[in-house]
């Protein structure tokens, strides 16, 4: 019985290690707003990642999804966080300055 218990424990540890090795940790990215423009959007976004929207401008801005999945108000010199929970492309813009726009592309 001891041999079985040790074998079962070794298998469980091996499986746990394999699962942990396959898991990808969520990342945090910052999109800086300055000079009336969104900074570069990271190219390798994944579900579970966090975007820190940082407004370094003198003016209030928003980060607003065209599909209404998020609407973040950013007073001057503030920041806010958004956890990405859905895969796909999401166009976004600033409601106060509609010429400011870009797209998030989120992988599963």
C-alpha cells in the first residue's frame, strides 16, 4: 500500500507541475495618454491581462469601447485599471476627443 501511495503522490506532483508550466501568468500593460493621443497599444494582450490607462495629459479623457464593454473616465494626471475578460478586437476612443482612437486585440 505504501508503494501505491508514493506512486500516486509522485503522479499528482508531476501533473501539478505540468499544469503550472502550461499556465501563462497574467501581465500588466500601461497605455499612456499624452499630447492628446493614446500611446501604443500592446500587441500581445491576452484574457486575464490588465491594462493601466494612465492620463499624463492636462485634459480629462476617456477610454471608451465602441461595443460599450468598458467606459473609463480619466481626469488629468490620473490612472485606472481594466482587466481584459473577453477575447476579440475592441475599438475604443475618447468620448471628449473622438479623434483619439485605437483598437485592443485580445487573444484567448
